[in-house]
C-alpha cells in the first residue's frame, strides 16, 4: 500500500497547487502562509508553506544545505548527516517522535536544479538501500519534499516548502495531520531566524557546499 501511495504521489504532484486548502494565512509580508491537501489513498495530508523573505537566494540556499544546523530550525529534527555527494547528495535525517510515537529516520536523495526563469528547486525523496535501519528509530517509508526559492525584483525571495510523508509504523491519523499543520510554519519560521545569523545573512557562493548541480546555478 505504501508503494502505491508513493506512486500516486509522484504521478499527481504537479497538480497539487489547484487542490490546496488554506490552513493559516500570514497577516503581513514575511509571515508564513500554510496549506494542506488530501492525498489519494492516504490518511495523511500533504502540506505546504510559503513565505517571502528579505534575503538573497544564496543565503536561503546556504541555510537549506547546512545539514549541521537542521536541528535548529527543521520541525522535530534531531540531527542530520551528509552521507555522500557522488552524483546526488544523500542525507540521513533523524526526527523526534511526538508522544506516543517513536523517533523516525529517513535517508534522502536530493536533486538541485534551476529553471529558466531562475527558480531554484531542492527536491528530496526517500532512498532505499543506502543505510541500514537504525536501532530505536522507525524508518520513514515514503517522503517527497521540495524547497523552491524564487528570487523577486525588490531584494526579497519567495520560499515554498512542500511535503508529503508516510511516517510509517503506528501513527494516529490525528497526530500525523497535526504535524501537517505545524511543520511548515515551524520550519519556515525557523528558516527566517537562521537568515539573521551572520553565517547565512552574509553568505556568498563560496560558502555553499559543493553539491551536484550547484555549479550550474546562476546566483
């Protein structure tokens, strides 16, 4: 069933935008607006957050590729480790469970691209056969996530964070969908806070990791 859910997700993802339901609307520029969406044959909703930030695309990209800081801003992140950057980046991520569920982990394979109009996409999917299951963690069987960074004309950028996840194991639907409403707000608010730190506010291209696809980006 999980394989079917993930297959459906991959086939229908481009049409999500027409079906999103507004969950929380920011009151001013710089606030996070969030959405949820029903996913066919899945009790867990997809979620999306959108925010406009006064920052460069380089600074935002520096934050979302700095795996050592993930626990500081990604919702429920316990830690992350970059496993490899051969052909594609692979990351092992660990998440704190919310009672009564156990901690989760996942191995992600990331693809970094840029569209003709300058949008930067960091797309993540769960990867199989890269790292053995870890004691004390339930492996997330299906995850599809992307960050989209859109440069604007006035020194701002728009950041979209869009995710579907099958958490695996025995997770109450109410809890899974509570995560769907909180994760995009917490994560994007955390991203905004990270951008205030000198490490990221002053980031240049030289500060970015040498990931596959990075050299082709026009920043």
